[in-house]
C-alpha cells in the first residue's frame, strides 16, 4: 500500500507497466494518479477501457487530457459499466482518483479493471482467442458517446461458438438466436441489411466485437482459401 503523512497534500503516483490489470486502492484519501505506461509493448495504444468493481466507493474517477481533468465517474455513478476514452497523439494515458471526504476510510475501497486497446480501426487488440462466432443480422445499434462504446443488437442468429452466454434463443424463433455485442464507438458500427458473421472475444466478462464481415463476403474468401488449401480451420457451411 501507499504510505503518506497524515496532513500531506501530495498526490501519490503509480506507474503500471502492463496493458491490462486490476487497480485496488484501499483506505483512499487525498488523490491517486495512475499512469498507464506499458514498457514491453510495441503496439500503439489509442483507447483505454476501465470497469469499476461492484463495491466501488469512496472516490471519483477522472481522465487526464492535455494536463486537464475530465470527470469519468462519480462515487454515486453506476458501477460495473465499462467506460472507455481515447488517447490523443503521444499522450501517456493517466487516470486520476480523487477520494471523497469520509470520516471512516477503513470501510472504503476503490477498485477497477483496465485494459489498453491497440490502434485498430474496426478490430480492437484484445490479445485473446476468438470466443464467439455468430451469424445474424443487425437489428439495431446504440451509441454512448459518454462511455465511448456502442452496443450491436443481433437477431435471427446462428451461434457457432460462444462462452459468455449473451446469445439466447428467440421466443418462438425455431432455433434462431438473439443477443448483443459491445464494441468501441470509434469503430462506427452501423445497421445494415443482410447477414453478418460476428467474431470477437470476451472482454470484462462480456462479448466484444472483433470483426463483422458480411456473410456472403466471408463465404467468398473462405471458399477461395479452401480451394487453395490455405484455410486455417474448417467452418460449417449451409
């Protein structure tokens, strides 16, 4: 833990060298600046996502941009929601935690999970095995500019693989599935006609989008690779 003088006004700083991890601040007082600066990664990280613990309390969360603090979440905000923000230019991402005045700080603990995402226009660098493969159509897309995320609602789906369990059978759908997938707002996902093949990974315990080509385009590429014997895996065709 961090040790400070009882009346010190100094902001404590910690540097984290991992692209993902967990931060726990026990007995929060004054302020803590968390600098995310991985030293073993060559990837250009342009987005940071954090998810507060369910028991989050005792502080407000700010992000630091160009030397200014922008409020991301207050103590009374809804925990367990993923918040993302862009990292501009060569700026080193930093999260600023300001402890709320409390008479008894021993009952407080500030904690959240974080992950730095790479510079991909449509496919975040989750560095994980593909955990979901779903074919379906886009019913709707909702955008949240405050948290910099989007939710893609998929219907008339067929599930080839999933682990998160977010896709369920539609009522009276004769085997069809429906569910939702999260992605970054910067991916600019829009609703469109036709079937798509959604692939992605589990991120913060939820399904996150990695790629979504139109199904007919995927079939064209897959069949060409199969004829050339360059397909890395077998995919069930209708």
